[in-house]
C-alpha cells in the first residue's frame, strides 16, 4: 500500500508493457542500446535500492509513531513532585484519613491506592436506596456546613421529609493515621407517623486487607476486626442507636451482609440485589411491619470477587442517633477512651468553635460587617469544596494522534478537589487552578500538596490529560464519549494562576521539585498549541464534524461552546490562549528568579505576549470595537432540519438537524463579544492607561451586552450566538450564562485597575463595587432558596443552572466576599 501511494513499480506499469509489445513502432523506439545487460542490472539494482529505501522509510515512520505513542505513556523523568512516602500515615497523619470519596453522600477512606473504604447508605422504606450523590435522585438538599479539610466535618442532608446530620472527628495517635468517629443523627420534618428507615454502615476492601465480622447474638454486626497494609490492625465498632439527645437506647432491627466485592463501583448494586422484603420490624406493643433487609450473598453473579464487604443494617423509626468508631491498633497505648457519646459531643463542639475562629481569622467576614446568614453560607461554600476533595487511583484511557487504538495511561494517583460531587466527582485540570485559589488561602500546605499531585501526572512529552478518570468508581460516572483523553488536547494552565499566589511563601525545596515539570508543561503548551504567526496560539482538538454543530466546540479551552471561528482551520488565533500563555510566562519567570534559574527567556516571552501594541495588531477588531479571535469565519450559519436520502429496503430515515452555511466563510475576526473578548483585561495584560480599557469597561457595564443584576453574562445579549443551541440535544452553555470563575477574574482585575494610577481608575472602582455586590448577592440568594451552589446562573433572573452542588469554582464567591484577590 505504501508503494502504491508513492507511485512505485507495481501493476500500473503492466498495461504499458503490453501495449509496447503489440506496437512495432514502440518496440523499435524502446530497442535497448548496446551493453543493455549492464543497463538492466543497473536498473534492477536501482529499483532494489529504491525499494529498500522505501522500506526503511516506512520502518522509520512506524518507529517514530511507536516512539511518540510510547512517550505518551512514559512518566516525566524528573523526580516526583510528591516525594515517595510523603502521603503515608507516618509522614502525613493529618491528611491520611479523610472524606476522600466525594461521589458518595458520606464515606471515608485513606490516601492509599488500594484503600479500605467506609460509607453510609440509607433507605426510607417505600423509597429508593441512597448511596452515591446523583444529580436527579430527588434529594432536596445536601452539603457540608463545616469541614476543616483535616479532622472534622458536619453535613446536613434533606431527603423527602428526612433530615440526616453526618458528623466526623479524627484524633491523632499511633502509626496508622489515628482514630475517627462518626455520628449520624436522623429526624423527620413535619407531622405524621415516622417512616421506617434503614441505615447501612459498611466497610469494604479492594484487593488488599482482610475483614472479620464480630457478631452479637448471632444477628447484630457489633464490630469488624480488620487488617490492611497501611492501616495495620483496626476495629470498626457499630454502637447501638440511642434516642435524640442521648435519651437512652432506641429499639431497632438488625441485619448484616458479608459478601465478595467485584469492585467498589458495584457496591450499590451488590447491596440492592441482596435486599429481600422478608425482615420484620417488631417494636414492643406496636404493629409489626415488613421491610427490606439484606441477606447474605456470595456476591454478584458472574463477577469474581476482588475484595470483601461487611455491612451493618440498622432499621428504626426516627429520631435516633447512631455512632461508629474506628480505632487503630497502633494507637491503643495512647488512647484515653473511646471517642463516643459525651466525649464525641465535646470533641465536635471544640472542633466547631475552632473552625469558626479559624474561618474568621482567615477571611475576616465578621470584621467586615457581613451578616451571620451570609457568614454561614460562606463557611458552607468553603466546607463543600473541602468535603469534595478526593483521592483517586488508576489510569486514564488515552488516544494518540499517532495510534489508532486507545492505550491505558500511566498508573497514577491523584489528590484533588472536584467540581461537583453529583456530576463531576473527578479531577479537571483547569477547574483545579481555580479551586486552589480558595484552598491556598485556607490551607497553603494542602494546596501545595494537591498542586504537586497534579504535576506528577505529567508524561515525558509534557502533557497532562485535562480530565482525570482514575479507577472504576470514577469511570462508572462518565459517559463513554468523554472517557478518552486526546494527546493533542490542552487546557488553560490555571495551576499557574494558583502557583502565583502560593509562590511567596512556598518552601524552596518544594519549588525545586516543581520547576522541571512546570517548565516541561509550559514548553509543551508553547510547542503544541502554537498559532500560524509568531506570538499567536491556537487551541487544538476542536470538534471535527462542522455540519453537526452550529459552531464546533473547543473543549480544550474550558469554554466549550463559546463561539469561535465557524470553520476550524490552522489559521485561527485564539485570544484567551495567548493571554493564558502570557500569564504562564510571567509566573515561570518569577519562579525561575526565586530559584536562581535562568529567567530571561520567560521574562522576554512575558514581555512580548503582554506588549499592548502587538496584542492590538493580532487581536483588536476595529469593526467590532473589541478584542477577538481570528479565523475562517461566517456569521451566516443556522441549524436546519434535513432528511437524509432514503435507503432502499429500509425505513425512512429520521430528519436530522444539520448546519447550513448561507455565506461562505472568509478569514476575519469572530464577532462574538463575551468572556474571550475580556481576557486581556481579566489577566491584567492591558496597561492602566490603555486606550482599549474604556471599550471593555463599557461592554461590561452595558445591559445590552454583558451586564446583568447578577453578574457578567458569558456572551453579549446582542451577539448572533446568544443563547443559541449548538445541536438538537446540546443547549447553550457558555452562550449567555453567568459563571463565577470568570466573574471572579473580572473582580480581581477591576480591583487591580481601581488601585493603579491611570485615567480609568475611578470607572474601574465603580464597576468593581457594583459587580461584586451583584454576584455575591445572587449566589447567596440562590443558596438560600435552593440549598446549593450552582455550576452557572441564568442571566435573565439569576436562577442556578447546570450541576448542583457545584462547590468547585463557584465557591470563589468566598474570596469575593473577603475581597481577597
């Protein structure tokens, strides 16, 4: 096939040979000269050499493809940013145990690749089994009210008239991360008979560790005696329930389940399959009621077990209080008593008081006169982000442009906050930089640890997959079309945005471990996302089916369906990426100077990318009066219904919504005023006296364009793509909604311009005050009304939209309240 493409010596020569044999004139013309034997030999040798050269070229091409694909799954050669052993129970006892299972309503695990996991399920009989937090499962409110990210947390869950309060406290001791205790308080809202409720407390292993049940009266699982490599010996004790406020014992029925586990992602299925409506609740002097109780099973059919599950089911009528304690065998000598009952109440009260004082010391909202309800809201926003930190282990599934089949990536671990416990309980690269702005203010050491974990995902090329789907539990929550990570796809380097804030106080040894990785990552971005001209950049990986989308998406930019050039091409210049690269060069220059490394290349690049005249030449669109992308673009596009041609013998095909281009595209600036247009301001690349600032400030304050009473909308109301669907099943996303992360960047920038001497100082200050008020007031109002932070907010009335809870970058509202930029 290779020779045919290159015009080799295959069958195409044969028709000419046959024609020459038939035509005497042609035979005469082709009569070989004297000495033709040597000529034939020379021709044969030449042909053989050519064939050999072609074969070698093909072999070299195959080798290069293999080599590049191999580097895709080769770790970066620099020493790891997270030193080996530094996350273990001895080196990091504070962060060893945690609520590192953000996808479940309540559960804990260790920072171990094959961790022992614990969790809670519940079932209101007549309702659904609750375990993993799902977007549309009918739970009306849930979220952490307090969580310090280390030793303590309080969460409230409201589910169809049921109120659950989950609390935990850790206490140090021993060599395996110390002890912890849970308290789950259940009560009902409203009047009427109390529903029958089952609470399921479980412990499970996944590939290592053993569990042994300790039964009481042969029916109640009183405790689990376990051992694991990183936990040593431990005992998990399930205390009998009491009435609310410790009012003596509470009548309950008990069931237990011991089963093999094919994988932690199948825990809910395993428990649901084991339920049988054969158990009886028989309180003294009260009617008997049947309920669904677990019955022992060998596991799920056809799925060999990989670990163990021991589950304790308690069935009762609320109100009630239940406690669970984990006691480490190595902490026995230092333990003064079990952390339960009054001792647990006292510990919870101490931690709550400490949390409130630390919160005030960090953010100073009380001193600023912020109302108590708003302070409680801010505490919950921070706590939900801290309670959404997870520890993941596994490998990504990667697609290389040099290889047809996907390949498993590097076996990795990741310690990260997640955008949303219900929708996105996994790591996202550009989200994490925003998360770390808040986490770094609360706990710089925690933020540094998370940042180092992300940089250890770097491969030999310098690429980090933008979405981290590590392990079967994470993969079970992702639609198949989003599992594959493409090796040419980047993401905004927001980790550098966070590093800029962490840099002044970060220890030098830590920064030295980070520097080789950051340098390689930045070089990869600079090399692979280069644009058509010097100092221009282009996001790779735009959608490749232009007829399907009104405007092909650019997932790599993080702004998904924000309008770009209508016809993707290599001639595009993307404004936001250029600004991100300017920020990256600036931060790397500062980092290099701090470490005594050569900083001039980064300083020079930062200066070139921040040059306002060059920025004008490449991205200022005079006809639009704003900064813009450039590319092969047509504004005359629309989605139209199209009926495909019928196929004989088959049913008539369904109509499809396809793009129609009414005017041919041409190279031009893209007429889409919105977040991308603001990037030179958002990342503060414009001088304080820039003649372009008035136009951008005017667009921000213009109600026909970006201004709303709730924050800045993502796309101007007078833009052709405003609130337009991208496909039949693809509603607008970044085409008008209000997003907190970009509004935070706007507040941060306006705050900076309001403090910088220049002709636009007062205008920036006034805009800052108004925008901050609008954003904070709306996010708080929506939280009060719904109980959630939301992914984005509707520009017409401020209503929360998209995923909830979304205490990822939406929690940046806390920094806006504190005016901490």
